């Protein structure tokens, strides 16, 4: 009997079925569609074999023709079912979830009447030696349906697959071509029954190229890798299936372990987390795991188990930080979820366990928005320097000013430093920002107008992050040289740092610049960021009292005593004081009475853009 090809195909499908059922894989929508196609193909091959047997026996009069007709029709129905499943798989690959659902509904409307037609229309069979086939209206309607499905699949791949990887497109086209060529061969040589074999061959090809889950497995731990996590998250979010997740971040602390020990620990942690078949464990990076659960209770109980027992199951003194995400829907998509993992590790890793809710998600979005605004401003000339005039009490004039940075976002709004400086300091963007500010100040000074209007120097803020670089003094010197700036026109404002090592670096850099003629002010005195020992140890020329000191002084008698003695001490050290945040005439008089050498505050002026600052100075001179 002519069933060799189909039997080979069936055997191939059964082997593949066993492999797929046994292997470790993610519960992805795509995977399910693939499995459905494969199952349909297996049944189709079985029906193909049965139909050949049926026709052969019926033509010898050994069974009633009706039985052979019935088996042939079932084979035809399962054949177009394979075509339909293939189309659904392809559509799922290349279309967005909404478009996919729409298309699936349209094809269901075509598919169901097609099946009814095949079942009700008459069918005949032919059997002579190895040439066995069915024909008649039922067969013609099958072929018509098959053509519609094949052409649709190829068109979807060509049109909608434009933006996806070439490899995916190529494999699916190859699968369809296998079918078309096989159908042509079978049409020309009816004794070669290759159509269903070609379908199964295509399915094996798709498995090897696209569905082989080993690509998503991390070799070290045997768990899923970060690329599988990406695929999984996109699948969950696009299908709108919520989940709970636990992010486990391993910190080896100060201990330096060799790679082998760390790898062993990672394997142990992976085994520990992989507690049941209902959750998925992903090794996200060398020190992070993400475990995904179907429900919140499961996540909670796994967290409790892990926090109580995991450290003991690993032979190293590790620290473990957990972030629990009870409800994945606080994020809009997989990308946000991933961004959160990185945001979280960097920013809130201080506590052992964080529960991520809507607020934290919003906080992250805010952080990312501002980070993007900073990057946008750096790339698009969106950094601007404002100048706040500083009043010299003794000479009754405005002879200095503080440079204060603003950035413009892509919509033209001004973002204030309170919003963006902490974020810029966290991710290093303060370095290019600081350089830009310093350049603008030097450019402004190099014009000479400021000096003509009585400005002696400009105060420029410097973050510790800028001063903790390998050679921070060099950018200051380079830009000053570029604009031919007299170093005495610059006064750098620094704040205190608690870390003694950083302090050493800062001191070294300060000295380099001081030797060149730059001066330093100690900023924010009185905020807890500045201590007495700081102005004793550091070579500073001016102390700037934070605006909170002005308010304390005016509001509390006790604070008044303390502040007066500090001012007395600074005067004895010959360190002039700048009082910041002076807003009223009353505060001004009080601060002058206290012995402030300089006054800075809204009472005189808010920080002003370059031109307005020039106008302010001109007005004061006239
Ligand atoms: P800061 O160095 O203490 O700067 C003084 C801040 O007080 C400025 O806020 C200024 O507008 C504000 N201010 C001045 N007078 C008054 C007043 O009378 N009342 C009140 N309520 N506030 C007053 P701004 O411009 O928002 O800057 C905030 C902080 O951002 C600065 O505090 C500084 O730490 C940082 N910053 C600003 N520009 C730069 C920069 O170029 N580089 C670095 N690293 N940090 C900067
Ligand atoms: Ca300042
Ligand atoms: Ca200040």
C-alpha cells in the first residue's frame, strides 16, 4: 500500500511530540499555536494513512464504500485544518494581538463553512496499483480552501513580516513552499502522496529554527535566560494575562569570591527557586533572578520560603534583596517591567524587600522621563544658565552672581534643578551637564561685558559626582584656557562630603585649581551637608549659609545664639559669609546686622537669563 511517506511523517511527528511534551518550555501563546498546528498535522497524517487503506480495501470490495468516503472526507477536513492552524501561527507571529484576533475571527468564518462544504459535497475515489486518490466536488472545495489559506499565510508573512527578523520570515515561507511544491508533485504524479509528509517536514523545520526552547535556556543554571524573559513578558502583556513576580538580587557584599564559587552559588539559588512546575525562573543577569508566578499567594509563600531558607542553602555569606510585584498590570508592557528591574536594582536596593506598587511604578516613570529630558537637553542645546545677583553689603553693589542651571524639555518647558540634579547625579549625566554649564559661564565671562558692569566673579556649582572623577580639575582648566578666562573670575561652590576617601580626592583637586587662582565657596552651610571641620580642613574662601539658616535665625531665639557664635567664629577666621534665601526687607536688615558680607535672595532678584541679568546690572548702575 502507498503509505510509506505518510508513515515516515507520522513517525517524525510522534517523536517531535514526545520531545516537546518533555522539554522545559514557557507557556507562550506562540508555543500553544505551534503545538496546535503540530497536533493537527499528526492527526492529518494518521487520517491520510487511513484514507489510503480505506480506498484500497473498498476498491477490493472488502469494506463498504461509505466507510472509505467518510475516512477520505475526514482526511480532507484535517488537511485544511493544518493549513488553518499554520495560518493562525503565522498571524500570531507577525500581527499585533488586536489585529491577530480580528483576522482569526475572519478566517473562522471562512473555515467553518468550508468544513461543512467538504462534509456535504459528494466525493469519489480512484485506486489502481499505487495510484490512490479521491476526487469530486468535496476534494475541489478542499483544494480551493487550501489555496486560500496558503496564499493568505504567504501574504501575511510578506506584508506584515517586514519589520521582524529575516530568519523568521524565511523559515515560514520555506514551510509554505514545501507544501506548494508537494501539492504540485502530487498533482502531476498522483502515486506520490507527499502533501501531508511535506507539511510535517515543514513543522519539524519550524521547530528546529524557531521553536527550539534551548535557545532560551541559561547554560549555567538550566533556567530560562534574559532573552526568554523578554519573550515571555511581551507574550503576557500582549495577551493581557496578569502575573506576579519576584526579583531576587544577589549581593556578594565585600567578599571577593572566585568565579567558580559564585557560579556554584548561582546554580544553588536557581535550584532553590525552581520549587514547582507552576512558576518560571529566569536568570536575568549574573546576579539577578526573576521568578514569575500565576498568582499572588504563590509569590508570597515563595518569598517567605526564600527569605527564611535561601541563605542557608547557599554556602556563601550573600545578601539577598527581594522586590515583590504582586500585580504585573501596574506596568504597561514588558519593556516597562524590564526597566523597573534595572531601576530598582540601582535605586532602592537598600532594604531587604520592596513591594512594588503603583507609586513605585510612577516614581520610576518620573525618573525615566527626567533622565530622558536631561539627555534630550544635552543633545539639543537645552541647557541654559541663569544668574542670580549677589549683593555686596560693604560696597553696596552687585559684584558677583551665582550660575544656576535650568534645562528645557522637548516641549519647551523649563525643568528646575531640584527635579533633575539628583537624577543627573545618580546616573552620571551631571558630568556633561556640568561641563556645559561651565562652558556657558566661561563664554559669558569671555565677552567682557560682565566685568564692565562690575562683576568680579561668578559662582558655579560643582557636584561631588563631578569632583570625584579621575581628573576633574582638568575639565575646569581646559575650558578656562579655551575661553581665556582669568581664574579669579571663577568661584566654585562645593558641598561637604562625608566619605573620607572622596574628601582626599576633592582636596587634591581643589589644591590644583587653587594653585591656578580659582576660589572655592562652601555651599549649603547649615543643611547637615556641611560641618565645622569642613571649613577648617578645606581651603575655602567663602561660606554660603543655606536659606534655612536665615529663617531659623528670624524664627528662634536659640538658633539666633548658635548662628551668632558661628558668624563670630567665621569672621575671626576671615571667612566672608553669603546669606542665601533673603526674601524680605526685614530679613535683609537682620542679616546685615548679623554680619553677612553678601546677600543673595529673591528680595533683590530671582535667577535671571543672561540678557535679563545684564539689564538688571545696567539698571543698578544707572
Ligand atoms: P543652591 O546652590 O543652594 O542654589 C540656591 C537655590 O536657592 C537656587 O535654586 C535659587 O533659585 C534659590 N533661591 C535663591 N534665592 C532664594 C530665595 O530668596 N528664596 C528661595 N526660596 N529660594 C531662593 P535653584 O536654582 O532651583 O537650584 C537648586 C539647587 O540645584 C542649587 O541649590 C544647587 O544645589 C543645584 N544646582 C543648580 N545649578 C547647578 C549646577 O549648575 N550644577 C550643580 N551641580 N548643581 C546645581
Ligand atoms: Ca550653590
Ligand atoms: Ca546654597
